[in-house]
């Protein structure tokens, strides 16, 4: 088992090709305070939102735990593993399974 010290930082990111408005809507809906970044690939733009602050992670966990449309399959498995890792990082350990 890895040692989790206070310097470990969890993060969550989501990205979208071409449709910046979708990422901006997620940012607004979840009250995430980080900037949306843009990368250009040939004629397409890729927009990404990445969060790591305790407050943003707590907002995200609260939303995903209370969503009327649950994660399924592999995304659910990834989320559960990520949540388990959160509990091992002191700065995120207080974020309960139900916020």
C-alpha cells in the first residue's frame, strides 16, 4: 500500500472537442472555480476543465453521489476506485460517501 502524505493531490478532469459551451455549462452547474483550458489540434479545439481543490472535489462528489442518472459500467468502477483513493489522502478524507 502506498503512503499518502499531505502533499498528494487528487484531481478530476473532463474534456470536449469543439463544444466549449458544454464544458462551461458543467463548470457553472457544479460551481467549479477553475479556468477552462483550450488546446488547438489542426482545425479542432479541445476544451478541458481540471479541478483539484477540496471544495471543487467535494462539489463533484456530492453531485455524482446524488445524481438521478448514476454512472454505470467501467465509469462507475473508475469512480469507485478514485473515491477509495480520495479517502487515503488527508486533505480529502473528510469528504464522505454522502456529502
